[in-house]
C-alpha cells in the first residue's frame, strides 16, 4: 500500500514553455501533498505544501506565479512550471500524506529545460 | 530559524559499522525521519523517532535526543548496496499542518 506515482518521469522542454507534472496517490487519500526540488548532489528543498481544496502554501523564495500548484482532489496534485528557463532544470519530487506523520514519496520527475 | 546539519560525505568498508550524525535546531519539533536515497531516485523511508532513545530495525538503528537536538543513524554489516545518500528530516508543526525540513544529506560510499 501507500503508493505515489508521478508523471512524467522525465521531460525535456524548450525555454519559455510550460510543463505540468502530476502527482497521484494510488491507494490512499492524500489530505496533504508536498512538492520538493532537488538539485544535483543537494538535499530536498520544500517548495510548497498543498491541502486538498485550498491554496498551496509556498516556502519563502518560491514564486507562486511561476510554480502553479493545484490540489484538485484527494488523490491528485499538479505542479506547473510556467515559462520555464534552464535554471529550472531539476529533479522535482512530490510526496503525499494521509492523516499521520509519514509521507510517501513519488518516484520524481527529471525536468530539463533547453 | 531552523538548521539541520549532517556530514557531507562518509566512506566505510563492507561489513563495517557506520554512524551518520544529524544535529538540528527548530521550533515546533514533532519527530525526526531518516531516509535513504539512491542517485536519481526518490527517498525511501528508513526510520522515525519521536521520543528519546534508540529504534532498531534489522541492520539499521536510529537514535534521538530531543534535549540535545541530536540524532544518529547506525548502519551495521555494511553492504555495497548501502552506498547512497542518507537524509535526516525534521517534522515541525506549523499553521495546523506538519512540514518536513530536510538536512543537507550525507553521501555514504561503501568500499569492498
């Protein structure tokens, strides 16, 4: 149990375009989902916390107009990187949590902006 | 503010024991997790400590001292597949939810 999927696993896009990443909890209802970004050889940096049906809470320094998060249902959250630039190239990981402490991670999405 | 520190890299020999330390300073502390992460993959859960003391799970053990803001992960009988990054993450209560703040991660190399 407690499986989280992400789609796509890898995406390459051109500078200036937008990319949407989906995060799904497959066998549980995720009241909270988290989005992280990880640059090579660095740790996970929390970008935002989203609760189903409400606006996401962004961490300091994360532009909410650039990284649009939608948590439309208890099993789906999406992250849209708008007007992507090469410096947005990173590993994006989501995690989902039911009503307990443990979070379950998705497999991650490798974004490359050319 | 919050601060979570781990050594950047460690090297150990197959079959040996290694201890990875994590020190933290945070408000609203609500528990500490250890995760293993292989390159290019998502983290996988290893352990969770919310009370002081040692939690043992097979070859892995984790210790917490809340008064000292200190935890360690102990790996015994090291295997080559244990070469990975080990992330310490502190959970803190904020605005009605729990956030996870990750440490810098420790890259462990296991040598034959």
